[in-house]
């Protein structure tokens, strides 16, 4: 791991035990030396599962497997995640490799193969040496522990500079439940969905169908609203497991009023994790929030916000601490959504810079430049045609991004 | 101008005189000191005009004017281009500024305002000091000359490191005609259309309607097939003027057989200019050709090729001379077009790297790495689903790009 991102949260969050989940990590030597590169989580029998995956049309073998497992079982008993090798673009060999790993884990856990979930992250195009995983799996199962969170959250990291964790508590009908989540991701972060691996666990009793609905909604304003470099990984995976150990009364549908607090806490935890991914964007030196309003629809607002957030010219201007609002408006123009050139308004750090499509009279750049020198940058753009609003988070584009990505494999 | 791009053509092309065109350049002091920042071209009465412009929904005032002039007159008598200030996001003031400039030029040339074309490039969001242009316009008109090409082609440059010129001859029904073109552009180069200014002149007699058809077709495989950073300028302008001085027989429609050679030469000149823009991509150290085949359609092939060419992860890998074919395939996946994961094939520098979605047996990276160390990189990707083909050209993403764009205004 290189130097911790200057945007990292000041206080790391330690994940407490969560009923029905035991974890461990192991060094299989898939790619990295001297560090863990495999995490194993064992979930209580009957744990409900939900998931959201990359929209890439060339998804990795683990993603194809998880989609199938979710569809066929809706339950999770084991989660295996390795770093160092994404097992993507490994053809039929990659599929076979997933199958061998899953079968070995299913035998150890005494469950159907479809209750084993796998995720892989790292170099793509290189066959996964699954033998290194299956060889140590029995040993790893022997080391599972309710306190294995810290090891697990670190074993899945690649170019990340800090572990990303979040925990929340919620109440369902008077019964306290907990949510723990951790994730990895620093580059290839773009909707849909944010390119990363994220795993969320709760001891709440929520059936798979309801869990899937909550996850799909929660992801829209969190992982699907962040972008680092507009690239989309073949391996994006977000899994949510509910062990049911908290003993709340059964929930029948996603609209159940008893779920209100749980939903709120889940959404908040997802956003917390997603923003940590942006704060660890490869080479990031600034965290940028792009608020777009006045668009024709919510969807249009999001497209415009993403066009701004993904523009290399905007991102390099931020890196250069240059209050170059013209580039923001350029990006609005290329988004392909309706905008009124003569009603456009731009604020940077809360200071009105442009109004009615032109720079404000007597514009004083000093306070805006001061804002650009900080680490948390805010752009507010009103495109003047409707009521659609959206917020997208991103980071700047720096020399360090190029260093990291120009020599990732060497 | 900074150091000339290492990818610049070895032998600069000087543009010869062309019947019906006189040019000059002038230093107005709009932004740059000690260099020309305005070019003026006077075209023979009756010159036909055609144009293609940015698809940005927040197009600049000069673009709005040119669209109107083309629609209303189809003729061109004067072309004024300034660098240093794009007159974009200047609201109604920008429109008024164009109008004053156009009126002054029309009076000097003795033509309707709708026969005056204008283009501006440079910083956006700053009001254009048009008074500095109109004040010297009379003087500039006095200096127009058939040999003014070299001055004109240089006056329009901004972050370009070399002037971009091309000249061709063609035959229409036994009559020799000439085409001269020059352009500028180094960043914000992306379809549609490539973000830049380009001006092409011919002495052929071709009516405006036919000219427009030829230009629209020619641009698709040239300026609309290149990308530097995926950003789209508000000011993209490509104008084509035909003075008719060569005296070929009148042409009635674009399908006229007599135009075959002219079309070929025009297409070739447009591609030549477009590729010079890529070779001068901001900070570029490698020129990259992306050939996609096997797509569902030509359009699908182009979208896939653009996804590869615009991927920051592919572009930084090229900068790092890393034969990271996995990133190419990642980009195929995010393009949103049909691809067969298990039929994908990738060649780098002509060497087969992956086949059937996985790395070839006994893959020897040495010749591929050697290719990556060169300056002209070629990717061939077959996505295995159909017969659609397309080629897109781009450059790598380097530290220099960030340096140039992080401090453009300062």
C-alpha cells in the first residue's frame, strides 16, 4: 500500500462483531507477497442474499457465477474474495476456476454450490491459480472468527491506500439490528455501478427479495453516483447478506413501515462507503461534489453531473486549483441534455461565478481561488430548464493517477 | 508555443496560393503577446460555403452565427478567426460582439453580413474585446495576399505545438483543381465533431449544397473518428469554401461522377488534418490507432473503438508502454455494444495477444512490449459478433496533459 490518500477519513472505523458472520483472511500468494490476498466469510445457515453487479457486457467469471447463484438460491453461506487477480478475460478456464473454488468451499461449509459467492479483483487477462486458494481453504475455515473483520477488509484491497468500512445500527419494530460494510476500489470507478467490490452484512431478518429491492434503490444515490475515471470494471460486485440473527419479526415486502429506519441506515452506509471510494480515487488530491439543478429531469441532471465529473479538463483544472468555470459549462454542453445557455448559473464553493450564461458583473475570483486550494470542492450548476436535481461525487485527475496506472502491472 | 510534439509530421507542408483566396494575420493583443492572434481570409465573390459544427448544446456565439450565415447565404466572402478568446459563455454580450465584428468586416468587403464567417478559440467565459479586432480590420484588409497562408495557419493556434496543414490536387472533368486546408486543435478533441477549428479552401466550382454533402460525409471518417480526451468544445468549426476559380464545368449534385477524384482528395485531406490534430494531442507521446471489427454494425464498431480510445486506463497504459490488453477488453465491455466474451480477439502491433476471450497459449509478451515502446501503436480488436468495422485514432494520456490543463489560464 502506498501513502494514505490525503482525503482519507480522519478516524478509521473498526467493525464490531455481527451475529451470524465469521471471517478470516489468508495469504495465498496469488500475486502479492507478504500480505493477505484472500478473505473468507462464513454466514449462518438461511442467510438471505442480494447483489448488484457491473453492467459491463464482458463481465468476469465470478460476476457471472454470482448472478447465477443469486437467481438460483437467494441464500449465502460462504463469501470468498481474492485480490491480485480479477479472473476476468480468462475465458472458459476462468469459469472452470470459479467452479473448482466454489465446489471446494461448498464441501467445507456443507452447503449447495449456489450458496457460495465469489469475487476477484486485480489484474485482468491472467488465469487465476485457483489451486492456491483451494489448497488452503480447509485451513482458512478453521480460523474463522467473529472478530475477523479487520483482516478481511484489508485482504481485498489492491491500489487502495486505506481500508473502507462503515457500520450502522437500526431498529426494526423495536428490535435493534446492525449493519457492517467494507469495500475496495480506487480506479475504474464509474457508474453503473461504481467499479469496486463492496460487501454489506446485517443481522436483520429480511428476505432476499426485499433485500434486493432495498439494495437496488440504495445503490442509485451512492455507488451509482460516484465516478473516478469513467472506466467500468468487469468485476463490480456489491453483495448484501442478512443473517436474520437479530430476531426481528419477519418482513414481507419492501414497503413495510417497520423497515423505514433500516432503509435509511442502509442507504447512509452505502453512501458512506461509496464516498470513501472517491476519497481514495487513484492519485486524488481533491474531493469534488457536483450538484446539478434546473435540469429537465432527475435523470438528465445526473447525466449532466456525470459529464462534469468525468471531464478530464474539469478534473485537471481542479488538480491545478484553477477556478476554470468555463470548462464546467463546456461539460454541460457535451452532456447531451437540455440546458439553457442564457440561464446557466454556476457557483463554486458557494460563490456565484456565472449567471445568465455569463460571468457575474464585478466577479471577484479571490474567494473562489481560495476555495479551490482546499481539499473539498463544491460545484453548483443550474441549467435553467426544469426541476431535475442530482449530485455526483468525484475526485481530481493528477500526475499520481498516471503514475499508478501507467505502471500497475510492473 | 512549447516544444514541438514528438509525433509531429517530419516535413511541414507549405500551402501554395489558391485562386480566389487572399489571407493575412494580425496581432490584436486579445490575450497573447508578441504573436498574431487574428487571421483574415478574403474569398472571391460567389464563393460557396459549407460547414460542420460542434454538437454541444451550449455552442459559442461564433458557432451560432456561422450556422445562421450558412443557412441564409450559403456563400462566403470573409473568414475571421481569432485565438486567445473563444467568445463562448459570454451570453448576449458575446452575440453582440460577433455582430459588431461581422458588420465591420462586411462593410470593408462590401458584402452582406451573412457572407462573413467567424470562429474564435481560446479561453471560455471571458468577454471578447471585439474593439481590438474592429480597430485593425481596415489595416488588415490592406495586407491581404495570396501568399498569406503561413501567417494565417499560425495565428489560429492555441496549445498546438505545430501548425497543421494539408494540400491536395484533384481533377474534375479534366480540369485541375486544388484544395488547401489548415486547422488547430490539441485538447478537447472528441467527436462529434473533433473539437477544433479547420478551414478548407478549394478553387473548384462546386455549389454550396453539394459541398455540404461532401463535407458531412468526409468528416465522419476523419474529424469524427479522432479523440484526445473525450471533451467536446463549444466552438468546433469546420468550414469549406469553394471559390470556383478553377473553371471546371458546373456540378449539379453530389453523386456526379466527375466529382469522384475531388471527393477522394477531399476525404484524404480531411483525414490528414484530423490525424495531425491527434499527433498534437495535449501532452501526447504516442499515436494510437484502434481498429475494431466483428461488431454488430459500423456504428457499434465505432462506439467500441471510441470506448477504447477514450478510456483513461487504456491511455495511461499506453503512456506507460504497458501491453495491458486486459484494459482494452474492459473498455469493450463498457461500450454498451454487443460483444462475445468468448470470441474476443486482440492484437497489439499485429501480434495476437488474446483469442477466444483469453490470452493465447504460450503468449510471448516481448514483441508486444517492443511495439509499445514505439510511437505509433496499433490495436486490432475483433468482438466476434458481426461484420461492423471502424477505426478511431487517439493519443496517450501523460503527465504533460495534466501540466498543460492544470494551468492553462495562468
